[in-house]
C-alpha cells in the first residue's frame, strides 16, 4: 500500500507539471478596435469620492482602475511616512470615438489634510486635439531637515480633477492609477541639490540596422526597445506604446516618422502625437507633426542625462528626468486621418538612441522600477513586454519543474521494478505438479 501511494504521488506531480502549462494565463489584451487601451489586468477597481472623508486608500506598488466625469473632483487617500518620496500617477483614457478640446485633461495633486498642495501635475490635450491616453503624476518629496506640513507622516489626500470644454464629449474617462514610493538613499552620500545647467544637446548619429517591433496597447504591455531603428504601423485613432531602459547618466533621444501614403495629399495639422513619460508615469515631454501623404517625422526636444538632482530644476521636462528605469514612448495617429487616407495603418519608424555610460544609482538596496537591471536590458534587446517576460519566466519554471517531476517518475519506476524482481527471486517457489525440480528462472542446460 505504501508503494502504491508513493508511485501515485510521483504520477500526480508529473501530471500537475503538465497541467500547469495548460493553465498558464496569457498576456492581457485590449478590446477590439484600433483605439482600445490595454489596462493592467492586476488593477483593482476603486471609486473616487467627492469628499475626502470617504476616500478609498491606495497602497504602494498597486495599480487601480477608476473613472471620472467632466468637471469632477475626486479624492483618494494615501498614508505616507516622514522619510519616503511618494508618487501617484493617473492615466486618463478618453473614449476613442469621443471629442476633446485644447486644454482638456486632468490635474493630479497630493495634499495634506489642511488642503495644502504638496505637489501636482497635469495631463492636458494641447495642439493635438484628439482622444488618446494621457498621463500625469503628483509627488510628495521630503528634504533633509524638512519640517513643513508635507513632510509629516500621516494621511494625505490625492485629488484628481478633470477639465473639459463645453464642446467636448461628456462621457466618463477611464483612469488607471498607480502609487509608488522611491527607495531611500544610501547613507552618508552627499548628493547635489542643484540641477545641472548645461548638457550635451547635439543630435546623435542615426542608428543603423532597421528591425520590426509591434507596439503594445497600453503602458502595461509596452514593447521594449533599445538603441536602433524600429518599424511598425499605426492606424488612425490608434496609440502604440513602447518603453526604453535609460540608466543613471544616460540620455534618451527619440524620433518618430510616418511613411508616405499615395491615397491623398490632404494636409492634417498635428496628425501624429508623440509623448514621453518617466518610470513613475510622469509626463516628460511631447511633440507633434503634420501629415500630407509624404514622409514626415518629429523628434523630441533634447533632454538631460538621468540624474537625481534633476528634480531641483524648475522646468518640468528636466525635473521629470530624476530617476533611471523604463521610459515610455507613446505614438498616436489622429483618427481624422482616416477621412482622406482610409483606415489602413500607415508605416511608422522610430529611431531611438540611448547615449552615455551607465553610472551607479544613489539608492540603498534594490532600486525597483527606478533602476535598470540586466534583465531589463535583455528585454530591450529581445523586444519583450513586461507580461511576455513574466510569462516566459513562468514557462521556464514550469519546464524545470516538469523535468524534475519526470526524473522522479523514472527513478520511482526503476526502484519499483527492482523491488519487484527482488521479491520474485526471494519468494519460495512451490514444487511442480509433475514432481520435476522447480523452474529457477535460468535457461535449460541443453541450450
């Protein structure tokens, strides 16, 4: 009975390993349609409230899904200590078929219980007046010997406000919220408290070796890129998401271009919108270009190398280059382009350059999302998104477990067979019915 139970456990382990492969969850996918946004499948649904007393609490490292109507001011809550820098970001996702106007968007702020604003950021629609995901963040930072109201430990309000013109669509916008904390600094390090005044802004040598990579449909499934020239397509109303690892001391340069289309020569101003967001999903900068059926491209303004002290600069684009990690590039084509050029996707080319030697980071311990690891560089080299890399790791673990279970099964069957043979040899053999000597398992001598 014991042997039967042991063999059953071995068989169960092997079956479990095989079944685990069958039930692995796949990568999250956006809904059908070129303008659909892929939300993080781990996002928890949370409702913002009009009064801060009823606000739902956000926890560090978590992702949430919410919504906001025109003119609404919604509260959420975070609990902060007196030493950690905190960041709360919101991605506003308007309906693809809706209408937005110049100045529409969201403002995110972190406030103490007396409503003093600790930090805020905007995600606004400007010259490119068509719906697309826009990101903004607010942060609470604590300086050494800071005794201000925003440095104290305790509960803080997160306020998200939506601005919409009367001509804009009155429907709700979805929100994807994230709350992250920055690691503590190494003890004893005296970091500069002034942002650099100058840096190299010369255009890099164009990368060579064109390759194809398809962008994702949200920040969660953004396709990883490294220095190089990458080709894709983008349909009217569609937003493509990519991400690039940028380490301490490195600069990122990015150019996006549309290929020619012979269906028309109709001019569309601000037809292509490009945005860059930092690892905490704080907006860094953006650019737009027009389109008239001919090749057209636009480059992001030169940005400083990633440095901790960039946070002390008054310019938001410089301040946002405050930590290393994945920088997210999103590219959107105006849905109105379809009126003259059709719904067929148009060729898209991205030229990415990451320049500079990677420097050590300022944090004590694991940098988390505010650093660049060897695994990050591997993903950029192979083009994996975060869910693809996670799925690949799970498959590797399951395969290793399956091999282990298979080895145990073979060994178990071998032991089982050996024991059976020993029992056959040691068991007493009854005499034959005809009086002949019992058969001992050896061939007759005449053979």
